[in-house]
C-alpha cells in the first residue's frame, strides 16, 4: 500500500487529466503550448500548477485577468486522488501501475463524453494498449479477454444498429476495450450496472424535465462508473448475485 503517495500521485495526475479533458476534443496537443489561462492566454507559473493548493490560494481565479476558473478543475484533481487511493487499497503494488493509468484514461473519457458526446479513439486505444500487462500479470486469461471483447463489441454493435445511433460508435469501441480488460465474466456486471445506473439517472432527468425521452444521453460516463465499481467490488457482486439466485 502506498497510502498518501497514491493520493498525491492522483492529484498531480488529475491536474494533467484536466489538460487532456480540455484539449483532446479540440484535437490540440496536450504537451504544447504549456498550460495557460484560457481567457487571457497568460502562461501559468510553476506555483500555479500545484494541484488544489493553487486553486484555493487564488480563490479560483486567474491571477492576471481575474476570470473565474471552473470548480471542475479542482474536482477532477481531488477525484483522481481518491480513485488512485481506492485502487491502491484494492490492488496494491505493483498492480496499481497498470490500474491507475487505466482509470486515469477512463476519467478523461468520462468528462469528454459528458461534455461533447464523443469518445476519442486514441483514448480507447490507450485502454487496449494497457491490456497486455494485465494478461502478463495473470489477472485475466487470454480466452476470457478475447470472449469479453467479442461479447461487448458484438452486443453494443447490435444495439448501435438497432437504436439507429442512440448508442454511438464511441460506446461500441469503449465496451470492446472494457471487454478485453475485464474478460466476459466481469464485463457482464459492467454492462448491467451501466444500464441500471443510466436508466435510473435517465428517469430522474426526465421526471425533472431536464431531458426529454428522445434527447441523446451519453452512455460512456455510466460505463466508466460501472467499470470502477466492478474493479473495486466485482467479485463480491458476482458472488452475491449467484447466492441470491440460488446458483451456488
Ligand atoms: Zn487569465
């Protein structure tokens, strides 16, 4: 267990994830130009790149033009800190080395899909590229992963065709990558939880009249939430399900 080190790494990583969330949909490089204020364009000093502290110190405003900086920057940093801490608690060293980048990528996907209803291909490719490490570490078997990929990709491809674009191509690719990562056995609860949670939120939004029935609601964020839940508690969930359904 890395404890506070995992949390600190998460904060620092979250700061970079903010840049990715902001720039990737615009097809801009995440490395250059260096971080700057989106309003006045002034380059940020090193002290202003310190996660959380700099935000609080500047009371959420740019130091030169005074424009308000979205509270979400702070939230993404803290969220990443907590996610890394949780993964450290669940998987420990050295498995955190591949679980942390996997979820860092999913956090970026979560926010980009929420904002722009797209899932950039290169992020999905990054998820798939991390997969062989999990295979080598013996966390998932090759046949299970291959079956997960085919199951997820096939099922969501069908849904995309049947729903005539209600389920987008980005979702199909994301589920395919998740299938590869989790294998078919744990992909099933990921899909189930994502639909359950998406349905529940959809009903609430419709009841509050925020969304109409036909409005497109991005599905990627639910897949990300479900994936996190399954990574943390998937085995308990499956065992619980098998027990209450009398299968074991
Ligand atoms: Zn500014």
